[in-house]
C-alpha cells in the first residue's frame, strides 16, 4: 500500500542558513505523525516543503507515491487537492476581504475540476458543519469570528478538497488555552472519521500524546529520534528527547515536584554555523570527544531509531538525568 507521505533526505537551505539538513520521514495512509522540537528547529520548513510553498534544495517528497519536488506549478495543480495545510495563525492565513464562504470554497475554485456553484455551496455548508460551524457563518467576515472559530474555518478550508494528507502547523499555538483543547478534539475526531493522514507540527507535548501514532523529534534541522508514541513517552532514547519530556509540565503538583530537572548547556548554536558532529553536543551534558568529530548514525531501537553515539541496537541508551548509561 502506498504511503501518504514519504520524505527522503530532505534539505532546505536559505543561503548559508541550513534550516533542514537530511530529514527522512514516512507517514502511512491514515496515520498521524507528530514533528516536535524547539522554535527554529526547522519543523515548519519541513511542512512548507511538503506542500511546495518552498522548493527543497535537495531530497524528495512523495505524496501518495508521486514525487512533487521537481514538478512545475502547472504539473503540481492536479496534485494540490491531495494535500492541505492548516497554519499557525488563523488571523494571518484568512483573507480579511473575503467572506468565510468564499475562503472555504477557494480550493474548489482553484481546482482543475469544474464544480457548479450549487455543488460548491453544498460542499461549503458540509465542510463548515464538519468543524462545528453553522452555515450562516459563510456570510460573515473572518474578523467577525473568534480565534477558535477562525481556526475552524481554516480547517474547513483545508478539508473541503478531501485531501489524503493534512499538514497541521502548530494549529493551536496562537489560540487561547481555553479553546486549544476544543480544536485538538476537533482534529482528532475529524482524523478518525475521515481517515486522512496528518503531519502534526507542534511543540505541545500534551497534544502529541493525545493525537499522534508516531513521533519524530527535530533539533537544528535534523531528526534526533523517531518512534511510536508509547516508545517515546515511556522510554526516550536520545538525550534531547529526554530533556524535552522532562521540561514538559504535568498536571499533578506532587509528581511535578518529584521530577528531576535536566540542565542543558547555554551554548545555543545557530543554523548559520551548526556544530560539527552531533548538533546537540554543545548543550548535551553527556557529550564526549566522539560527539564533536563524528555524526552519529541513526540506530534502530525497538520500533524507532535515534541518532546518538550512546544508543546501541541492544537497547542500551543514555540517561540524561543521571548522567550515566542505564
């Protein structure tokens, strides 16, 4: 069965800035993979390369088995309906001069297939209903809606063309905490009911645990670790993944106080001049000489893999909190 998304050795440089450097990722049809990491790690750049808002420097992106990296704008047009994106800021991604109904219908208007006005209106009403909005919202402007409603409109627009792959680029980070959960629940329900594959880009580990089947951890343009949700949360192998999970707050105050903090180095590297060897070594408390001279290979461990010299195929992994191997 053809995968929904196959990214192979993706590279995206902006002049001297090495935003993405050799990322490989696969999402099966109907699967949800979360791409997590700090701001500036290159997560959103990967998403924009997938939908061809950016043309990669090198590497390949296959959507439903079709390599879209080398296609011209005209060649891309028939494939546009197979992938959609929901952006981080709904206020910035919706044209304030257009009625909501026209915003949601725009993918149909731009598609290569001809659709009657009546069918387009029916599809708009259907799509708005799927995201919990009444049909009369179509006659309003985006600024007349709340932030949560605007993001629902963005999701309706993304799904109206019935894509097989959805890129959700930090879809809740610009929303109030009170509405973040409702939007996450909506995405989870839609994904389960419709069955589209999803690349969920976020730094919200709570959302990742709730939505994702698999998790890929990114740092300074490269993947540090990949694995299933249970594997990443129960036994992270890479020191960076361990540090991310240790920094994520938990709802239980007693458990929060009992956690061991992970102190990372203050040497924050730049994508203009990334460190040699392992890119995380300048902040890793377990780094040693080999980390500066050799790029760590991706070692298979369980159902995933991690790029760390201390990770072994037999299951041996570092413990960044204790500072010793387990």
